[in-house]
């Protein structure tokens, strides 16, 4: 799970662990037992051994920077053979939000 030090990531990771799931967090500022996953440092995007990636959004930045960060993680997921990606995104009900465009799912 990316963003494991953030509000959504840490809560989701804790809930998964409470249910006995084998789950690992990643963050650009990793805590104990986490992987370093810095969306801006493509070398750090090592997803080897991951079967399902929970991709929590790259956060606030200009749209092109957010899209670029997401693309880097998805490229690493393809490279490392991840079978499933779960992305926290918006529904069309969020289209009026200023940051919505960069967070829509895009398939390549």
C-alpha cells in the first residue's frame, strides 16, 4: 500500500492487519517495517513480491505532476508483475473539485 504514513493509508493498513491480512506499507518517509516508495524517485519504486497494490493518490501537486507520479508507479507495477491494482480515486460526483481531473483513472 502506498501512502502508508498518511491518514487513509495508515488506517487501511491497520484494518488489514487487524483482520490478519499480510500487508506491507510504503511511503516516501517509511516507518518501521515499511518500504521506501517515493513517487518522485523512480529507483525507489521496487514492488517485487507484491501481488496486489493499493495505490493511494500521489497527493497534491500540479495535475501533470500527479499524473506523472501515478504513471511511474503503474509502470513499476507492470515491470514487477503485479496482478491487481486498487486505486483510491473519485466518482463522477467529485468532478466539480479542482483536483479531480488528475485523479480520474486512466488506462493505457
